C-alpha cells in the first residue's frame, strides 16, 4: 500500500494521459505517448538515484513540495516551455513566435532546437560533469566502490578548487576538439553552466550550514509537520536551505532532460505529444526518487549512488561528443542503466557478504561489521 501510494499519481496520470491521447489522436498517438514515457524513464533512471541522495537531506514538507510543485515544473517547465525558451534565445526570436512555430511548423521548430544543441550540450554537460567531479573528489566520502580509482581522487580532492579547474580544462578541450564551428557558443554556454552549478550549489550549502536547525523548525510550524529529524537522528534541511536544494534539484532535472527532449523529436515532431510522454516519464522519476528515500534503498544498496555518478560522468562525455556527432538515444539509456545495474549487483554482493560475516561472527560486535563505510573502504 505504501508503494502504491508513492506511485499512485504516476499511475493515474499514465492511464489518463494515454487514454486522452488515444481519444484525441487515435491509437498511434497513444502509443507514441507511451513510448516517450519509457524513453524518459530509461534515460533518467540515474537521475532518480542522484535526486534521492539530495532529497533525503530535506524535511518531509520539502519532500512533498518536490513531489507536487516539482512535478509541475518538470512536466510543463522543462519538457514544454524550456525547449521554447532555448530556441527563442539561440534563434533570436520571441517566445510567442517560437510557440507558433512549434504548433504550426514542428519541422522548423525541431531544426531550430537542433541548432541550439551545442549550447544545450555544453550547459548540461558541464553541469553534470561538475556533479561527477565533486563526488569523486569528495575528501570526506567513506564508501568506495572502485577503490583503486576513487581513493587517489578522494585524496586529490583535498584541494578545494580541483573540480573547477578540471571542468574548465575539459570545457576548453571540448570547445577545441568537438565544437568545430560552434566554439564560441560552447564556451559561453559551458561557462554559464558552470556558474549556475556553483551558484545554486553554493547557496544551498550556505543556507544548509547556517540555517538547517532554525529554518526547519520555522518551516514545520508553517506547514504543520512534525519533527525535522531523520530516523537516524540527523536534522534535515528546511527553509532557505531546503529551498536552494530544491532549486538545485530542478536545475539538475533540466540537465538530465536535454537528451530526452532532443531525442523525442526523432520519434515525433508534435510538441504536446512530446510534453505528455516525457511528462509521464518525469512523474515516474519523481515517484521513484521518493520511493528510494522512504525505503532507505541507498543505505541498503551502498554502491547505487556511485553507479549513478559514473552514469552522470558518462552522460557528460556523451553530451560533449554529441555536439558534432549524433549519439543514438539507446546508447545513452543503456550506459546509464548499465552502470546502475552493475552498482546494484555489487551492492547486493556486499550486503550478502556482510550478513555472512555477521551470522558467522555472532555476538554484539558483529553489528559493526555491517556498517557500509567500514566494509566498503576495506574492500572493492
């Protein structure tokens, strides 16, 4: 029942959306909506894992905001309006003109969106690459999956600015190697993506560090919620801290949505069909995110977060390559799902190994062996 409650709205919207598409446009339209929903889920599964690592730091009130207001932003903002804004900015057209183009001349709209792809790929790629780098260079991260790779990078991460330096060098390489005729476009969008990441992430951490206790209590008084403490006693973010974490999640979702929106035009040129299909997929990603948080899946399967970050790093590379070379969406989807599947299998093996140790050792000390940080840093 708990799982059904989490996925209830997603299932309801799926049934209503596909049914309406069938009534308005026939069975072919309904099929296209369903296909696009599956495309979005397969491309963004790693997004759900990353979202969960951030969402579990927020109190219950802001988790509900993410699942309600966040869904509206994801469906209508990122899947419908955002592509229109991108085309308007890059093509130097008015938003209403672009909207009219999308309705009456979808082929031209798709072509204009394709022209904007270098900027989209550079902005989203550098944003995602920074997430990957900050994870790999985190000096306080205890759990390691590929120790031979992650331990040296973790030690190197004691230099605070290293991730920014690496990202800027990568941006210069991409602009020279992959951008060709769009070098200036890629550099401008890449710097904008880096600034957006640093600004949103920095503000979130600033308010979380200075207001997590007081703001959480304020939020709960206003929202009528209970304690801000997590089951393990950790105080969860609320107020300004949670707001900027929420904003960070939305920018992150935008970065993940680029490939889905662009890839959708290979299936259909109708923007409302695209918005409906990708919107349904986005709702499932939201529900899956909440499910991972409420079930404590990331604590039990300790390498899922690692797999998702490796998938993010791979997606950043794919976006860079796609500036000049078309990359099939199936490759993008399979890479992300592949990393998640391998990480899940490693997590299951790690969990089973810990249980065998605990059952073999017996006694109260055996509980300590099950702490993932201790086991993961000793193995992999």
